């Protein structure tokens, strides 16, 4: 179109009585309106975590309709999503793009059930890929705790309120069509998370999920004494860097040991009257309580990890909802870039500090980056907390099963038998020396590990089928994911 | 890119110390980073109205740099923007896309100064055009009352706080690059209007504008007794339709007579204990006071028309900020579609009810649709309030100078000498009959007008140069705009 040379249409008479109603009655009407067909990309978010009913319900309706060759763009998949397995096996779902995957569906994919590929992204990488158009979404189905008649989606009202919808935000902007799936229709909006102009259709279902399922998976603090010892050591290391001071910006992952670090850090901050600037991430009630106690000025929240957090964000202005883009996208100066520390887990780490959180030692997918890549890049100091070995399975290996987070962004490994510092970070070594905190090279730490359990063999992947990829947050493919026989 | 068949990059090592700082020092650095060049499309918003310093300042810097052939996508232009005239004359600015234009710059364009074309859109049409990609923006410069170091833009902090940035929202999403121009750098965000992930660069200037300029142009209530009589008549007509009742959704334009309607409506609502659901639009302190008094449950605000309104939106949850898309875009079920009434002005209206608010009787541009097209379409009843003639210049004509709002969306004309109802709206005629409110056809009303001032000649445009277009909100070109010699 030559925008500045166009023809006048004379006597143009728009019909002002022709107004849209977004609310549709049932999936048949919805799918007709959406012109749902084979080969489409369909997206979902995981804010209801293992309590989400929407992904299964929509996919079952798609399955019933006989649609094939769907690319499933789900921000995460949980054990509750095992009903997808037959849909993967019969070609309803061909490809999957996600940031985390656990349970039977992850196992089935590792065993080769998917006809296409699985791409594992980080949370920030997912936002980047969607916003840039690398990943195109035909229809985004947004599990909406509440929604008004115009399509203003709220995460703080309704039975399954989850507080925030940070992972659905990019989808709501970029998907060709957006559907709000809700069990709670409001007359008027209340604390809108996704505004009505992004929403094409609204469908009411009996229930979008079980709010108790929000607490699930990896979001419980460890009670294991070894885990607690590691967490205490990690705080000692943090203090040694000199960065635990007023203005601290902090995030921990959702693993049990990472959450324990937060607890011990809180004790230290209280004792030394330290006020941090913000804590970020998926947010637990513990973090909310730290803010209420005055240990942090504010919380940046992309996803509530429990109902205490989801309740708090309703009215507490210091508790700020953020999109995955704002949180972690590599495109712009995201919140992760302001972090002093991030505390993360690892199933494997190699001597180049590359971390695997996608697959277990057996190669079966049981997790994913989530914000791992993003925060490791962004934080001044990224710290991995992990047992050195467990049930004779080593943590430090020569080559991780799937590189999730590149070693150039991982700084310190804290285990129960010692601390290793990435040789790229001589500044951190100096700080630890000064503080009298002992550390060693990761090779030395591996020797200690191997002295207990023997050296593991490097797996030969040469004849294994590639079932997917580990994608870095900037879109680079950094590793293959292989089928496990 | 075949997304599901890609190569692994081995030993990928992102440099975590390479982090962006969005704050640039001065326009030279900014323009270098933006790779500013000839032919680009540059956008601005008008929330600071006739008090805005940003548009002129940025364009003067662009002018200094010798850049040519800019398409200026400004949501509105005001008398303060007259420094653009030499830039139009020397080819710095070639084309202009806007929703409102007044003052010397509008006059110069009418006289043929622009080498390219001017396209006049509605507020909702502008949002649609940007979101759809019909209008592409290379760089959006967003006058930001305050901005934190990451680029979270606030409209409620800073010296020139304007409350809302509804017109800049689409630009912030779709522009290739977004620059926050601010005089107030915050350490941390406060009531973010445009989130940091949309902002590429931040530049600090001495002052973004004069907050007193926000009250300007057409936003003062009339004191003229004839205008007040028209306003009272309009309320009588509204009541006759039966729609002035609990749940009322209401908007008035920013013209003096329209604002007077709001005042008399408030009196009626008080007297009859009516509680409306919402008032929307550009929002004045009067509207805020009506909400505080309990006459409306909430306000939807795309732009604050005075500082009382801008102050109120800081903390009043019932006062809801909205983007131009949410307000008025034709794509989705916008707020305008819920309106019962809109009260609007007209410089001319023809016997098909087509309205001109772009040009005066002399053909010189002196306004624009703003939300005129959008609300006339959306409201159940759209009412034009206008004097029948002024200084012997007729309001009702055979053919308006520039069709801004198609007659099929305009329902009632209220003048000091009578009311005309669009023949398409037999339902409204019935209601008025029932209520005993007299009305006539627009042809009859024109006869009354002509009996005072004589019949105007229809202008012959056949040999006049087309300098631009009136675009309908859905993108259709509905009229030419001609040069005035």
C-alpha cells in the first residue's frame, strides 16, 4: 500500500449497530471463529503450575476435533499434563516449545514419542522469541483467573487467582488470536493484568484449575541437613563478595536448597540491618514476608509460587507484577541485569561450569531453564548450590547431558564438600581470599567427588537420535537433546 | 529459518559483563545509536498538549543534523508546534499523520506547505494503524514525565506529570526503537505507564514541558448563554431516550458546549439519584468530581485534560488508565462500544449527518477527529451539539468540507433552534415522540438556518490540489483534504 496515495471511498457508511461480543458459547463456536486447523501453533502459560486444567481441557477439545500437527508453545509442562501423551503419539501435537517440563509427558518425549522436535528455552528467551517473531503463535489460550466482559484479564480475582500472568504477556501481544479461558466472568475489570485490546474471545469453563496446585514441583524449602549446610555456605560466600549490603538485588531459584539460601540470607540481613533494593523471580510467601519485615524495598514478580504471594500482590504497591520480557528478555535491559546474586540449582555441571537443568543423569528430561540462563547472565554473581553427589550419581561431570546455561555465565559452585570459583572470575577469587573463605578449582572439587564415587564415563551420543534442542536466550542453539532408549 | 531443524553452536560463551545502559548523553549519541536517517517515520504523543516541549526539541535536533524526508506521526499538533513550519518548508518533514492539528502549523499545511501528504486519523484509527503495521514507526520519542534508569515510564511523577500516556502505548509496542525523553530520572519505577521492555534509550532534557499547557485548546467549559441552552436541550434529549439511568456509560468531547452537557447531566443525575457505570475519554477535573460525588463508579482515562485529573489518577483505583487501543480501536471490543452516549461538536454537518471537525468553513485545518469517529461509532446514541450558525456561517451544509465522521454513525443534532434526528434512527424518534421532545428532519433544520443567513454555495473542489486525506478508523480513506489558496 502506498500509504500517502490512496483513493477516496465515497459515501462510506459503517454500520454502528454491528458490534462485537467476545464471549463465545462452547469450544465448537470458538474453534469455528478461530478457524482452528492443522499445523497451527497454540500457546499456554503455566501460572497455575501443577493445578492447571486449561491446557489439558483445550487440547482435549482440539484432539476431539481431529486437528493434527499442532506446535505446542507452553511456557512449562507439569505432571498434570500427562493426558497430552496420547496426543503426542497420534500426531495431534508434533512439536513442543517450552521452558520447563517434568512428569510423564517429559519422560515420553525423552523416549522419542514426539514426531517433531522439542525446543527448550529460557523464560526470557521465550519472551524474546515470541516478541521477535522467531516463534509465531496462531492462538494463545490464556488461563484467566477472572475476566470482564470486554476481555480485561485479572490474576487477582476468581477462585484460581494466581496473582501474576507474566509468562502470558508476550503471547497476548503477538499471537494472531488470543482467547481468555476463565471460570470467573466479571462485570468490570479489577487489577487488569492483560488488557482487553489483546483479547479476541472469551470462553467460560467450569474451572480453570486448582489453586492449591500452584505450590508444586520445586517450590518447597529443603529440610535435608546437607542441603541446609550448603545454603549456609552459600550465604558465607555471598557475604565474602562484599555485595550483601544496602541496595542488594537478589533472586533465588525455586529449588529447595536455593530457597534455603534465601532463609539464611534473611537472617544475616536482619542481624546486620541490611535493606535490599529488590528481590525478584517467581515469588514465595517467604520473600513477601522479608519485604514486609523491611529486608527489601520491593518485589518484582513474574509468577507467584504460593497463595501468600498471590494474595499479597492484590494491594501491596511494593509487590510489582512484571512480564517475562521485563523480567528476563535479552533484548532490553531486563530486571535480571540488575541482580547482584542469583542462587540456582543444577543436576549436572561440567568443568567449564556449563550447567544442565534440563535432563537427569539418565538423559530423561525432568526440568528446564526457566529463568536459569537469564539470571545467570544478568546477575553480578551467579551461584549454583548442589550436593556434590547423591546415590553415587555425580554432580560434576566432564560433559553435561544437555547444556542449559553456558559456563561463561556461571560463577560459583557451592557444595557440601567445597566451593569452586569459575576461573573467569578472578575478582571473586580475590574477594574470597580477602574474606578467608576457602575455595578450589572445579577440577579439584571433581577429584574429591570422584574419590567417593569413582569417575563417570562420558556418554557417547554419536548414534543417538536428536529429539530436540537447548536454545540459549538469544536464540542460539547450544546443545542437542537426545532420545533415551 | 526452519525453527525445528537447526545447528548446535559448540562452546557458546556469552559475555555476562556485556550489559546495556539505556541512558544516553545528548542527542548526538542518541541519533548515532538510533542510526537516524532520511526517510524515517518518527512518532510523538500529545499528552502535554500545548505545553509539550519534546516534539519541537527533538525535531530541532533532527533539523540541525540535516535529516530530510521525515514522516511525522504525531498523535496531535498544537499551536506550540509552529517551529515545525520551516522544517515542513525545507523538506525535513515530508508527510504528517495525526489525529488533530491546530494553530499556525495547521494553517501552513492547508496553504500547501507540505511536500507530501497529511493523513488525519481518529485516536482509535491511529492505534489500529500502528498495531496492524499500516503505519510503521522507526523511532517513537515518548515525552516521559518520569522514567527510571531501566526505562519504566511514569506519567504520575515528575514536574510535568500528565497522569496517563494512552496515546503513546501503541507506539511503544510497535516502533522499531523507543526513546524515553524525560526531565525526571527515578531510581526505581513508580506507577509504570509504559514498561521498561518497550524502551531502548533514555535521554534526559532540562524540561519536557509546561504542565499548565495541558489545559489548552478546546478543554474549557462554555460560558456563552446560547451554548448553555444547547447543552440543556441535549440533556433533555438524552433523558427522553430512556438511557439516562443507573449503569449509564458516558463520554463528552472536549469542546466547550460538550463539557457544558456534562455539567447539566450531573445535575440531572444528582436530582434523580442515578449512578452511572463509567465516564470515559479525555478526562477533566469535573468528571473526577462527579465520580467522587458518586455519579459514576469509575473513569476510563486515555488522557488527562487538567491537573486535577492527573493528580487524581495517582492513587484512585476507580480512575483507570487506558491505551488508545483499549479506548477506541476498531479491532477489538473497545471501551467506546459500551458507551450509551457521546456528546460531540461539529464545525459542519451535512444533511446525511456527515460531520466535519477537521477544517473550518474556509477550508483551513483547525482540528481533527480525535475520538470523534470512534465514539460516534461506539455509542448507542451520538449527539452533536452546535450552534446552528455563527457570524453568518452555517453549521448545516449540503456537503461538508472534509468528512471526518460518517453520517451513518451520527444520530442526533442539537442546536439552539431545534433538534434533528438521523432518519436511520426511527427508534430514537419514537422515544422522543413518547417523551414529548420535539424534533425535525435535518433538512427542515437547515431551512430554518438558511432563512436567517441564506443558502451557502457548494464549493467546487475539482481544480484544487489534494494535500491529504481523512481516514476512517478502519483505514478507509473517506475524504480528500484540499489546499487552500
